[in-house]
C-alpha cells in the first residue's frame, strides 16, 4: 500500500514505480476513518522547505498504520536540507514506527527559484536512483538517508529567514491574472479545494493552500502567477510520464 501527494506529478511517478495504483492522500483524507493494514505501507511526497506538505503531516498525525514495514520516499529538486531526518522526527511525534526514509532528486518545480525549461532538460538520474530505492524496498532495508551538518545548517538558516516573514506567507503566494478564461483546470488540480471559478474567473482562497503550485503549473493560459518574482513566468512543469487527468484524479476536490 503506497500513499502519495503530488502537485506536478513527480511524486506520483515515483509512487507508481512502487505500486501500480497508489492511493492519493488528498482523496483518502476525505474519509472519517483512517486505519490501514498491509504487509508494507509507504508514503511518497514532495519536499517543501525541507519538510513534507502540511496535508501529509496531517495524514501522518490522523492515520493509524498496521504494518511490518513503513517507509517514506521524498522527492526534491535541489536541496533536501535534511528532509529524511525531519521526516523521521515527524514520524516519531506521530507514533509511526518508520523503517526506511530516502530522498530522490527530480525536476524542481519551485517557480521562484528555477526555470522549468532548464529543469525539464536536466538529467537528474531519476531512473538509476529509483532502481536503487526499489532494490532497498524489495529487501525491506532498514535505513534513514544520511543528513550532514551542512543540511542541518541550511534548514536552520531557512527557518531563521521564515521567522522574519508573516506566518501564512506561503499560502499567499498565488495570484490570478486577467489572462484567466475561467476554464476551471486550476479548481480540479487543487488538492485542498482552494481554487474556485466564480463568474468565469478563478479565485484562490489562501486558507488551507498547500503551496503545491499545481494550479499555477497546470493553467493552460499561465494565468496563475506568483506574488513574488518567478525565474521564467512563461515556463511551467508537469512530470513527463504523468497526464493532466492523473493530476486531476489525484487532487480534485470538487
Ligand atoms: C512550496 C515548495 C517548496 C519546495 N521546497 C523545496 C526544498 O526545500 N528543497 C528542494 O530541493 N525542493 C523543493 N521544492 C521542489 C519540490 O520538492 C520538487 O520539485 C518535487 O519533486 C515536486 O513534487 P511533485 O511534482 O510531486 O509535486 C519545493 C517545491 C514547492 C512547490
């Protein structure tokens, strides 16, 4: 049993490598009762500010898992900042006995930091790295990915920068421009039900926004922009192996 969260398809692609039909966290979170039993249970999720998305944290807090082998695979784009150690701490806090946590570098979908056209053309050795992870999982390896002092310092510095900003700054990152034609794709790809089309125009409601950027990346008009500068506002990203329909099925809350 594999659970996943995705904004632009990287984590879904990895989850599908492990199991043919993985379970979407945004969809399963609509259930009252979150208790699961399986031989092995895994979570695949992106790294946001070196940690897992808020909804994944909530899932870990609420769910009860009965398994011999629990693992997490975290997809990131540039610097994981000790994500495995932070995820281990989270599991400990949630009372989840975790056997294996690994990280895998993929295209970085963080628009303020990267040009998606460049990210798409970079070879980050995803297939080789994932093959090694699959071997680990098949062997039920017990292991947490190595974290260095440089990673820990990067995370401390990140937290120090964030402490200077308003607490909900991440949720206010998105804005809808006049290029919006009200097609509603943004509404369908949002895992938290934060985008609605009102009178033929998308409206973003910051509360509960996961900042996954699914809406911005999926908008055919590139009408959803960020409130901070983007490296290339004309370039958007979706994992090449994942269709728009799959993102919609993973995330749609309407
Ligand atoms: C809000 C946000 C924060 C991110 N923070 C990090 C980060 O701290 N380190 C990193 O290497 N990548 C970061 N990324 C990039 C994603 O982790 C990466 O592209 C991931 O594979 C996306 O997965 P998805 O396609 O399943 O949504 C961030 C992306 C977003 C949208």
